[in-house]
C-alpha cells in the first residue's frame, strides 16, 4: 500500500506553496498518496487547525503521516518535531498545536535533527518536513530523525469552568453551517449537567433548553438545539439556520450555560 501523507496548512488556494510541497513529495516518493485536509485555515490559527485535524486524522489508517504547515518558523523555544500518536505520525513546529490536537500523551516525541534541503528558513514544510515524511513513508525508524523530547509546548487555552450551576465554556470552532462547537466534551457536559434542563445565554438573555439532543431535527426549524456532536464535543446549532449569525457567537467567545435545579 502506498504511503498516505496529509497536508493541513494556512496557505490558501492561490499561492505556489501547496504545489511546491506536493511536487517535492512526488519527486522523492512517486507513489505517495497526498491528501489535502485543508489549506483554508486563517493565517496562524492553531486552534482551528487543531480542531479540524483532530476530527479528521482518526479516520485514516495506521502509519498515515500528517504534515502541519502552520506557523512553522523554528526557534530555540519552538523546535520542529515529529510525533507518534495513536499509531500515526505528525510533523510540525512545537508551537502549542499538538496539545490542542491530542487528548493524551504521545508514544514518541522527537526533535528533528535532519538538515534542511536549502539555506532558506521560511519554508520548512517543503525543505524539512517533507524530508521527514518521506523517511517515515519508506518504513525507516522514527528514532533516526532526531532526539527524544519529554514534553510538548502547552497552548494556554481557557478550559470550561463550572461555578455552582453555571458553566463557562468557549466556542472552539464554527463550521460552514454556522454550527458552534464548544470546548466541553459530551461526557464532561453529562457529568456537569446530571441530566438537568439548562439555559444558554444569548446576548444576555436566557434561552431554555430541555436536554441535549442527538439530531438537529429533534427540535423545530429555527429553534436552538444543543447536540452531542460526532466530534465528541458539545455543539450548539439552530435547526436549518446559521447559529453563529443568529446567536452572535464567534470563535473564542464565552458561552454561559446555567443548569436548572
């Protein structure tokens, strides 16, 4: 089976960056299967990239190689790394994205020691990450790529906070339909809510919600629905509507949920 190499970047559809990286991969590994997860991440938006890749990678076969081309400039505090997690490989800069991407400790973390292919330092994805990906795709040992690293850089991100009956969550991601994904897992919400009805505050006004649903159609069209989403996180939507526009929420906005006694 040909090696699978995915690309997640903020390069957009216009510039030469994606074509250059794909050309470099094919030149080194003609049989490679290159998958574009997305190139539409807003520049440097690590949280959006992590959310998308987190919910995509698990559907790929073992030993898939994921290249992350976002905010890749290397420094003493932001090394280039390769990570083995959930039987898949991830290559990128240790800028905090990996702690958003993973829910537990990786099996292996190595700081890359392989040299770049050019003397330029502004296009590491092409000049270094591809080299590491091809090494892995050929079945070579991950340990040959660098030196062990004990931990990942932590991305400081607000965690959901429960104060009495009031939960403060945050919008992690807004999809193309305007659905909102909160930084609360379905299991966390179940434990906090204990099956109680709750109010979700929209523009300072409470909207009464009886329970968490499993499908959009379980409420009438135009009504707010809170869902156990396929991502594993709580989703806030409007059935047949655009929740982000109608409710006024954007990524990073705080969402207040108050459980009823």
